[in-house]
């Protein structure tokens, strides 16, 4: 059985990818999709493969050859990479990487729409005001808009625990518009790569309202992510 993990990034159509993989007759995804399992960040993690399989893949039917979990928080924590590697050293790792500028803006908008963010986007991105206080704890910082787009840090971290051939970097902008790239993901997982999902053109978690982003914010983000984009352009595993 091929075990794989969609580890992130946030606001990069990972739920859409989950749906496309879950439609494949040879793939079984861990449920529920919300809230995400985050098993390898749990305080009760016990490193017993049988328990993990029993919790999430107990009802596997004939024909399933790949089992996967989507937990976008994994991309930020070396602990998750280390634990996954200890249990599944040959696991396949998928990272959905969106244009970091668009990802940061979408992350801000998501936090704002969900009542967490009270600052303007200029105040938040340019650091003109401190982050609002949260009424209850959240597993990951909802205001870390910038660092989540520094993909090199996450890729390098996962390459410490998994061979480069077992890590697939996907471009959100490309895969959601090109079924051939999705089919390359199927091939990466060792399942029939000619499958065409019926809901390919359905999107998840898309922001319903668009905001006007000041020019100074765009220019700042372009500069901030210049090295990140250069890194991705040269990385051999990045599916452009």
C-alpha cells in the first residue's frame, strides 16, 4: 500500500486536491477533511502504525492501492515530518504551492472573513500594527501571512527526512487548470494516471469577495518573495 501525505501549503487548493484524489477508485483519503486529522502533531501520538491505519483506513475496499492524509499544518512543523518518516519512511509527500503573493493575500482575507483579523491588509502585511489577540487558541498562527510563503524552508525541511523522488511539488495555478498535471500526481502515487475526476472544475475554499490590495503591499510582497520564486524556478521537483 502506498502511503502519502498532502502537507500544505495553506490557502493553496489542498482541499480541492483532496477531492480530486478521493474520487480516484484506487485512492482512499483519511476522513474527515474538516477538521483535518493532524495525527502526527497530536499530543497522543504513539508511533504505532497499526493504530493509525485502524483510525483512518479501517474500511479499505478491494482495488485501493494508495492511502493519504491531508493536514496542511504539517508543512510548518519538523516534528510532523520526523514522525511521518519514523512510521512511513517511504511515504510520498505532496506540497501544493501557490503563488506566494496570492497565497498571502488569500490568507489575510480568510482570517479577516472569519473574524480573526481586524487590521487592514496594509497594516497586517507591512507590520504597521501588531496582530489582534485571539479569544481561543488555534493550532497555527492565523496571522503568519508572510512566512508561510517562504516555501524553501519547508521543502528543505522535508528533504531532510524524505528522498527528493518521494516529494512532489505542485503549482496550484497549473494543476487546477490542467488535468494532465493532476494525472502526473496520480502517477506519482502509483495509481491509474488516465483517470479523469468528474468534478475537476469544482473549486474549494475560494474567497468569495476580492479586496483591493494597495500597490505598496504588492511591491513589498514581490520583493519579499523574490528569492523564493527564484528557488522554485530552479528546483527540479517543482511541477510548473
